[in-house]
C-alpha cells in the first residue's frame, strides 16, 4: 500500500510539473503572437536592435550555427534600414570569454560600421539583456534578434518591463542539432515566471550608455 501511494504521488508530481511547463510555455508563446517577423521587409523600424549573444563555437570546435544565423540576421536588418544601431548583449564573465566582442568583430567583418554597434558586457541572461536595454541604454522600443524560440521569451520579458518589442527571427537550427537547446528553453520559460515571482534583478546594472541622438 505504501509503495502504491508513493507511486501515485510521484505520478501526480510528474503531471503537475509537466502542466507548469506547458502553461509557462503557452503564456510566453502567446505573448509574442503578431510580434515576430521572418520577412525583413515587413519588420517595423526601431532605432535599436538587441542582438542576443551566444558562443561562436560549440564542443569540438565547430561553429555554432545559432551564432552564425544571428549575425546574418542582424546584418540584414541594418542593411535593410530596419534598425540603426545594434546593441550586442552577451556574456563576458571571464577574461577569456567575451561574446559581445566576438560578435562585434564579426559584424564589422560583415560590413556593419563599428560606430553603429554598442556592447553590453553584462547580458548574462536574456532577462538581464532586456532589463539592461531599458536601464542602461535607455531604450523603450527594440527589435530583438535571435531564433524564434528565444525571441518569444525576450519579447515576453520586454512586455513585462514596459518595452515595446518585436522580434526578427534568425534562421533556426534543425531539431536534431538543437534538441538540447530546445529542451532547455522550456525550463528557461518556467524560470522567467520564477524570476518575477521572487523579484529577481539583473546581476549588474551600472552607468548609462547613451545612443547617439538622431
């Protein structure tokens, strides 16, 4: 009897947790409906684009396709006149790991003027990147640049922060290649709600970085 009760409790916990994941996933996806674009010609103009960072290389030294496609998406937006400035927000938590600098280098090599690129070295998480967009870079509207699943979460956070955001979806990676990333995304969406529940704040804020006046 005790084993059966334990089994029922275990099954209930699994179903409950799955329900939480499904609910958070649905709320995040729903909040981004009508705000994501894949056609660069249809993207509304924003002065700033928020390019969300990731590592250029993955295990084994292979180039990270998520990275490559995000760089390409940012370049398309600038060249199409859909954004004027690119705020590159990523992780620079150690001396030898610097996502923003690497992305700036590749953006410049792709033809983007370095004066149009601003670096956010404390974008350790998507939550931090979005909040710092407003608090450090003083932007109230933005075009987020990443893959669709990531843009959905960023746009949801932006809506909670009073930021008018749309997302431009970079090319995605095949499910086989990105399975663990997609799985982690489901848990990240649950964490967003936990962050707001417990009043989480960005790891760092700091001095404001003004964008040029038009």
